[in-house]
């Protein structure tokens, strides 16, 4: 599963964007609260199929960074009562 996510490439992308480090840690701990370190393979197959049209596609570093920015923005908006 690590090879499928391209973890090395994602780590390199995170190193270039230090503002996303804390959000990446939050995302990991959110998964750990569910009892796993990474999402299940069935969930990843579904997400990659809906995003790329192929359930075996690799998640790009750009998409990972967009996801972390979206998580951070949604958390900030909900804190200020802008998300219902």
C-alpha cells in the first residue's frame, strides 16, 4: 500500500510546504482514531476510481496537498461558524 500512495513523493511535497505539516499530522491521527494508520484498500480504490477513473491509479502529490489545504480550510471555517 505504501508504494501505491507514493509515500516518498508525498513526503518530499510536504517538505516543500511546511504550512501543511500540522494538517498532515492531524490527518494521520484522524485515521488512527478509526483504528488504522492508512485508509482501507477498498476506500482508496473507490476514491481513486472516482477521482481518476481507475481504481489502481496513484494519488498525486498535488492532489494530496490540495486535500490537506481543503482539510485545513474546512476546519478553520467550522471553527468560526461558517460551515453548517
